[in-house]
């Protein structure tokens, strides 16, 4: 069920949302829809349950084999708005996946001042757009692979962590934040297959979690970084800046 008619008005304050997810019911629902990519499936689920109020960007935090997971996301709707929307639009199985009493929210600060140092945890899809063959069509290429191809075989001078740190520094710089290169680490990496639309081929690419410290340079631009996310595939579980205390 998907509709956004009569959606409740929101305050416009950015909300950090946390929701409990039933993994078993989520997998059952994926089976009923013949969905294979959990990121794509969660995108569809949130849209069907909450419509235009769905938190985006979001991040699903799940432990292999666990019965429950946690969903975090940013959006304009608070917990009450989301519960009201789900009560109207969600199907029974969807309501078991995201129980109404497991949805929580808190307002984020209206502004982070310039010079503020913040720790972060960020899942990214570190890709660049590159022309494919002699045609005009562009394809997504792993940023590390793109750099490695410029070096002679087996002479790559940069690590994957270094390449992704440079990639991230560039994106954060455009969003009003400076990355502290000495603090960045590649906390997790795998290659995953993404299916963004039904009846289209899968896209295989990098799936990385970066952790470190940033400094706010432009408060307004950084507010957009939280609201909009970092990098590509932001509507599918990537790009959400989870903020953490910095270590002294």
C-alpha cells in the first residue's frame, strides 16, 4: 500500500529517527515481493509505510543471525508523525516489521557552529562516474579501482583506505566540513550487489564504512550534509552521517 494523501504536516526541524526492525518478518516480506537486495527492499518498505515522510538518508544496523535490527534515519517527521502514517498506510506484515511502539525520534541541533569537531560513522558507496567504452553512457566505478588503473600493474601506491579518505574529504568539503585525515579509518569493506529498480540488472560495487573526525566549516552547508547525506545511493542505506563524540 503506497499513498501520501493527507500526510501530516511536520515542524521542519531535522529529526533523528530510530526504529526497531523484525528481521524475520522483513525477510518474509521481501519474499512476498521477490526482492533480493535488502537495501532496495528497505527503501521500498519505508516508502510504502511512510510515503513522503520516510526518513532519508537511513542506515540499517544489523548483526548477522540476530532476530532484531535497528534502523536510523534523518527526516522532517518525528516519531508521532511516522506512527500516524504507518497506522494509515502500512500493511499488517509491514506493521510487524516496524512496530509502532519501537519508533523513536529526537530533534537534532538547529546548527553546528563553525569549528565544531564531530566524530562520525558513515556507510558509503565510494564510486565515481566514468564513461564506458567509446559511447556516451557512464557507469559507476569503484574509486579505488579507478585510481589503481592509472598505475602500472602491481604498483598501486595508495591503499584502499587512503583512496576512500580522499574521496570522502572531497564530498565533505562540498558539504561544509573538513575531514581530519589523520583520524580516518576504513572500519569495514565488502563488495555488494545493488538492485535499484525492478526488472533491471544488478550493480556490483564497493560498500564501505568510514569512521573519523570532521570539523564544521560552513554551518548551513553542513546542515544539508545531515539532511541530504553524502555520496550516491543515499535513498538506499548509504550516506547517513551518524555523529559520535570525539576522543580527547
